[in-house]
C-alpha cells in the first residue's frame, strides 16, 4: 500500500538540508511503529520518495513524502479506537517529530497514482520581507505589464554554466496580496523548474531596481505543490494531497 505524507518544515528546521530530512523521517517512521516496506538486496532501505527538494532556509507548508507500507499493523503504543488509520499514523508521526517538522495529513494513494517526484507540475510560494516595515506593494503598479510580456528571458545557472530561459510560460499566477506579500505559482516540473529567485530577479529588473533583490531580507515559503490533471495547454492543478484519500 502506498501512502502520501504531507508535512510542514519551518522555524529552525528550515536550515536542515534535504538529505538530513530524509534521514530524520527514516528514524521517525521507526519510532512511530509504522510498518514500512524495505527494498531487497544486500543493503535494504525504506521505500520512500520525496516530491521536490526544498532550498535551505526556505519554509514550507506543502512538502510531500511517499512511503510504501508492508501492512497496516501498528505497534501498540497508545490505542485510540475512534481514529482511522490515517489519523493514527499522522498522530504517531507527529509524536516522533521535532519542533519545526509537522505532519499535516496521511493519504492512501490509488494504484494509478505516480510517485510524488514524478507528479510535480507546479508549486505555490509566498515572499515577505523579514523587516515588518517593508512590503511588496511597490510592485503592484508593474505587475500587469510584467505579466503581459510575451516572454521573460532570464539567465539560469546550471552545472554546465549559464543558459537563457523564458520563464513567462511557467508563471501561472503572480500577485501582491492586500497584506503586501508576494504570492506566485510557477512551473516546478523537472523540465521547466522555475526557482523563486529567478522570478524575483526578473520582477526587480522590470521595476527598474538597480540592485539584485535583498534575498537575505526576504523569507520565502512554499505553500503547496501541485500535479496537473489537465493538459499542458490547459492545465488543471490540484495539490498532491488531493490525489489520495483517508483510510
């Protein structure tokens, strides 16, 4: 049985890298008494996959991990008969977690569902200034013209050097909220992944700012990860959580 776990990562845990998060959940699953399936071979490991690595320093309230359960048998720690298996696994994982990691939901996946990493099509983000006296309202006057462009060319750093990338097709939403927070949804697929820094840099340049965005003074938060249930021409985005169901 395949299960999708949605979790949040915030506070000091935002400085923990992806590999350490993987190791943490391997131990948390054992502490929680979850009967996880293991791979075969000389060095068996828990069968799990993560949707998309989160940049160090970024908070998130929409992270996903897929695990395969060998059975629904749970070690008898504290039994609460009113709970379903989803709620009990969620509770046990939270009891095994540390401050800054919070399990939000546990859903059973249909057999036809792809794994979390292969399912990623888009991601939602917010950006706000750590200094409460600053906000993004100054970008509101530029937003319509920015999004009206046919193309938005940026320079993307790769392992092989630099390359040009048109990010306009992958910007699905971008707005400034009444609270002065920048909220945007962008392509997060393996083929067209748009890093938040690329969008912020393009916005800054379009607004006529002479310097790069003050990234050290901006807190980025990933709010959700989506899969596309429509077509490439007419995407219909639903959260990875919505693919599963309670059990």
